[in-house]
């Protein structure tokens, strides 16, 4: 039986700051997916930070912690650094239907911010 490749764009781009929200959630649908592993592909761009440390971001899917990653902070507006993160998702975590991706940055100060996007979920589709 053939298994087809499919994907859904979770978000094209977003801007997170501590002032707007401590965490950010995105709901996306993978209806009709085949019960196999999937991949979340995230682009995270570290914003300016109050201190000198890079930003730690926890990534949860449907309440399960997938990974915690370090996003490098910008040194200046002319030095933009992005981090590409690919996370394998076990079949028991990703639902065939609505899913909730939650990003939990570890903020240092009120002026910290983080750019997100694009975020894409690649999965197998039933034929």
C-alpha cells in the first residue's frame, strides 16, 4: 500500500515577546495522516536579549515535551542568525486531526523577543 507524503504549514512567521505572552501556541490539522513518525521543521530567529546569553526554547506538541533547544541571540541588526530545528515526532504524539504546538522561550528580561517561522509539519498521508 503506498504512503503519500504531506505537510501543513503551522505558521509562516510570528513575533514573540515577553510583553505579549510568556508562551505561544499554534493549532494545526493533520487529518487523515498515516500512523507513522512525522517531522516538525522550525526556523527560530533569536531577538535581542537583555543579557548576553542565548535563548533556551522548549518545544511541546500536544502537551509532550519534544525537545529543548538553544536559539542564538542577534548581535546586531546586520548580524541575523537563524536556527533550523528538525524534530522527529513519534506516532503516539501526533494526532490525526487538531494538534497544538507550544513554544516556551526562557525570557531574561521584559524587552526580549523571538522571531518564529516558518514552521512546517511533514507527515505521511493515507492514500
